[in-house]
């Protein structure tokens, strides 16, 4: 969920869990996390700056404006995290609750192939994604694709559905007259199929 709402205590900022975004929000005014509201309570005077940060990381400051895409992600290497879930781009790929609990995926993530599991010791249990595990991630905020693309040694990513990078642009094409599109193609030296 991505949402900024005015409440009695201030601005309630609800975002997917991402440590670097949380760190950025903590540096704005007197931000504090509220487990009751499941979000950050922030000073209203910083609303513009808060929204700017959210647009930087998520491409929007609320779910209604955000461009989301579906992707398939394959882990190229094992990933094991002690006492926490395996999380990338705000999505949980494996969440264990103890050494022998096994693991489950989080919201909007489905394991298609491969293995996720729990491991470690009783005191230092871990969440594990094995190399070759393939996941479908639904409605990922489009800018977060970079979280996977920036680590080609760790992940393979395939965008499903809209052509990557123009999904939000295509929505505006029907309002542009054909003759203007043709003229733009001619000016750019692009071939127009019959």
C-alpha cells in the first residue's frame, strides 16, 4: 500500500517495507512509526518533501497514481537472511518463523518453481530462497524493477504484460491524432508499416 493521509496526529504515510525508504522518511521532521496505524506519523509541514521522496522511490505518492507491472523474478544465487524474511523491492520472497517452520511468500508474490525454506539453528533461524527459484510478482511499482535490474548477478527479471518502460505512456496515445503521430515518425526517420 502506498498512501498519504491526514489524521489527528499528523500525516500518516503508509508504504511497503523497504529499509532505504524508511531511512529516508526517518530523516524528515519527527517521523515515528505507528504499529496501530501501520505507517509513519509525520509532520504535515513536510508533506511536499514526503511526496517528493515517495515519487522518487515508487513513481507516485499513492496507489491510484502509481504505475504497477507484473514481473517474473528468478534468483541466480541462494539468499539466506537470519531472523527476518528475504525481502527485495518491498516484497517478501521467503518468510520463515523458526528453524523448522518452512517458509511462505508475502503479499503479491507466488513461487512458480524452485525452493524456499527455513534453516539455521533454533536460536538463529533463517529464511532461505534457493538459486533457481522463480517467482511471479504482481503489481510491482514500476521504478522498483531497478532493484532487480541493478543486480544482474543475483536476479533475472522478465516484465509481463505492458512493454517495459512505456506502460504508463501508452495510456495517453489514443488522445493524439494519427496525423500527428505519423508526422512525428517521419521527422524521426522511423518506418511506418502499411
